[in-house]
C-alpha cells in the first residue's frame, strides 16, 4: 500500500473528510515535493498541493501524484474554497505543528463555510515511523557515511586542534562524500564541554587525557543518520575507564535486548537501570533515543515517558550517556533498525575509546 | 533602554502580567541563551529561563540577566507553578509560533490555576525589527562577507562547472572566512533553473550566454546578510539585456526613494510599478524584500499586503526580480539599513552582468 493509500486509511479511521498538512517533512513524505513552502489537502478522492508563484514549476515536476494548485497568500485566503470544492465537512490539521494564530484564522473562515476544523495528533508522523525498503537503504547509506566521517575525525584529531576545526573538517568530509547538508550541527566537545549533552563545537583546544564526544550525522536522499562516539587522546584516566564501561554496557545491553512490542519507556529502562545501578542515574538526563528519518529527531521516542510501541522497520538511535559537570561526559550512539523483532545496528564504527592504542576496549 | 526593559514596556501596554516565549530567536534576543531548547517567562519583576538537564550549565553561562530554572518535560508540566509563583493572572504567548496542541494543554492547566492565556502577535519580533548599533555592526560584517563570497563565486565560475559545485565552494569560502553556518541554502541557478525564485543548486552544468542567479548570505554573531546578483558567462542575449535593465532600474529606484514612514506595501510599490510599466508585472511574483537579523527572514515585510511601517535602524533586503519560465530569471538584491530616513546599502557587490567584460553595465 503506498503512502497516500495509508494516509487515506487513517482519514477513514479518524472519521475525517480531509487532512490539511503544513509540516515540511510530512509534505515531502507524502508528495515528494521538496520546496520550502507548500500545503497538502488530501481527501479520499483528491490530493492537492497548494504552492505560491515561486514553486509552481518545481511542484509539478516533483509531486507527480498531486494536483498542483497555484495559491497566493496565507491558507485562510484559499483553503475554504478548496475545501468546499472537495465537499469536505470535517478537516483535520496537525495540532503539534500548526501555530495557534493560523488555526484560529482557519477555524473562523472554515466555520463560515460549514466546515469543522479538527485537531489530529501525529497522523503522518506515525506512518513515517515505519520505514520502507527504500528509506532503510537511504538511512543505511547515511549511517555508513557517518561511520566514514567519524573515521576521518579520528584521523585528524590531535592535541591542540580546536573543537571547531575538527567539526568543520568533518562537515567538509561529509559534504564532499555526498551528504546533502548535515542534519544537525556536528558536536565536538572535549573535557568539561563534553558534560553538556548538546554542546556546540567551540574554540577550545583539544588536549590529551580528556573525554572527546563526537556526535555527527549524514543525510542522503533526505534521510538522516546519527552517530556518537567518545574518545581520548593519550591515555584515559580512571574516571573515564569506569564511566565508559558503564555507558558501553548499557548501550550494548539495550541493543541486545530491545524487542518489538516494547514501549519506548520499557526500552529506555533497559539502559537506565544499568546506569542507575552503577550509581549514575542522575547523570543520564536525556532519553535513550529517538526515531531517525527525514527529520533527525522523529517518532518513536525512547524515553521514560514514551508510550510509543517499537515495531519492525522502525529506525532509531540508542544513545545512553553519563555527564559529570566539570569533568566531562561519555555518550555512545548507534542508529539501529528493528528487523525480525530485534535491533540491528546500522552504525558500524568501533567503540574504541583510546585513539592511540588503536584497539577496541576489551574491558 | 535595554531589551528586557523594552519588553516590559510592551507587557504594560498590552495589559499582560507576563509573556511566555518559546521562539528560538526571540529567546536568544532577550536572554542571550543560544541552546536549541528553552523557554522564557518574563514579568515586570522576574526574568526566568526554563531549560532541561542538557542546558542548565550553558544557560547559566550565557543568560546572565535571567534566573535559570531546571525543568523536566513539556511546558504544561511546569509552567503553572512558575506562573503562580510570579503572581501572574494573565500570560501572553506567541500566537504565530506556539503550536495549537501546546496552547490547548497550557490553557487547560493554567485555567485550573486561575490564569488566563492570551494570544500576542509579534511582540518580540517588533522589537527585533529595530536594530541597535551592535546588531547593525554584525549585519554590516555579514554583508561584507557575503560580498567577498560573491566575488569568490565570480572568480571560480566557468563553463561546465555544476551549480552544486559553485554553491559548495562558496559555502566553504563563507565558513572558512568566519560565517557561522550559512543562514539559508545558497542558490546557484542557471538558465531555465533561474526562473525558479527558490531554486536549489543542482547538478546542471553552467553554460555561456544564460542567466546565473547567485543568492547567498553570511552569519556573524548570529546575524545574517542576504545578497543576490545575476551574471552571465560569455555574452548576454537581448532578452537578458532588456530584463536586467528593468530589474536594476527598479532596484536602484527603490533604494533611492524608500523613506522612513512608508509602509512595506508602499515601498514594494516603488519597484513594482516600474516592472509593471515595463510589461513584466506578472513575472515579479514575490515581495520586494524582508527584514534581516537573527533570522534571515523577519520583520519588516516589504510586499503588496504589508502594513509594516519602515523606520530608522531597520535592516531589510531590496530584491526585485523577473522570472520567465523556460528562459530564466534575473534578481538583484542588497541588504540595506534605514538611517536618517533613507535606505543605505550594506551590500557593496557591483551590479555587473557580464563576467568576462569585467566592467559595470553602464546602460
């Protein structure tokens, strides 16, 4: 069943005559249109792509399953007429995306035409969470490119180089090797900076014997990958060795034991329990992982409050971390795909801490 | 008056006890916090920055005028308690940014505490539209870097190079010269591709005697610039010469005649009238320009439906264009600052069409 057919099944299940879609990746997923502005209106019989002057040509080239409508101005100006022509009485909208002001204007003008505007919750995002073969192939290629980029980072990193220099060299490598932009700012965080889970690459110079967190991703055919490794130049200290073991143990355990049918909360708990029992529960302040696809962060969520059920052909990260203010942090992250009920890593970079030893940590 | 003081004046004018801010650039503008997630709650007496685990350290380092509150989970979980502690009875939110679902959850939990949630419209964006000296200095530096990047593009562009290769070389130049990321994807659009006002750089090879639109920007201290030039390799054809003249005339006229106190609609009309009278009104399908600052597109808008009043110390683009499907397009864009009631260009790249002649078009 193709994407439009699946969406139409969702519409029927929800009792909606049509869905109004504004979210960029939802739009691209359903229509293949890659422009920066446009809206979909999808009913059982019609599939419209509304774009302004700038995108009419591009939309017609890319969105071959859609009828392209040339619109002008904001949705409140043109959606009522399109909706009336579709015969829609009840239209869903993306409640997690559409700004309140847009909703409010649309509600008023649609109500004047006897049409009810109804909030929906992750209708397209839920379809996107289950990948098809082509999508998994793209993410697999993006994961391989992220692996190559990490290997490149390892080859250039040396004492006294700045975090920013490493990040920029890695970005150039990714782009030169075919990544379409980078899906998120590359993190190179050393020493105390690595205690910030979302550090930026700074002007700080990298030194020996401190943790270096490298978090990067590639994008191929629109699809992202996400990879983190933590390394040391020179020799690791005792804190590093102990914490690295805990994080690696938690990560490998989660990969080995996550199974289809678990919730995101249950999956998160597999790693969290290990880190808690080691005495660092308070230092693992983020969720275990997140879906990866057209967005670098999408469904499913793997976190203490996530009810999302993990299923075959979902792609997500597994990335426990421990962060000690003032000292630094360690995070290890793979992108994995669920297949045959188990998580299969797409990331293949070795989990080596010490770059000068050249070997895998065998502890 | 500093930014917080101005915002508090706006709160008083609107009769609000506090403003809840989720928009990333609004957050950065007021607090200096540069992380990717966080919320401000600002009243006459308090200025709170709510961040999760990942950002507590960074927030404390960057947002020195704010009290950092360590929160967990979505706003509906923690905003009521913070709002009650502030004694707020009426809280504004950003209606053009906050998703409907977030609004709906917040409204319910706040109502249970006797607090009213009220939509506001561009409160912070309106402050941001008027730049201070430091902001204008940053944009001036970003404009100079964009000029240098265009010169670099001109120096490397040659028959048979692909649009993508040029765009990537220009991006590397920008980043190597100090641009923090690029504020938008660089456009290099040649021949028929240049008829798409928001074309992507493609694998198409650039040829002689066709229009080449190059649209690029730099980012310095968070502030953007935006520059477009249209050039030809070899010699221009008769269509190019005629259309280039019209667009350049319209652009120079707009720069020369825009004055403080005009609306965005009136400013747009200065250029649009010229293009219409030349017979190409239907081929200028976008607005004349847009504000530039922390966002590459912000207030004021210069377009047929814009009531925004242009004022001193606003920074915006002036970018008329004519687009002929199948043939191509011509756009000429400067970033300008309003000072002493007039527009002063910050972009200085010569408006040269023919790269082999090396001279300014004098027609």
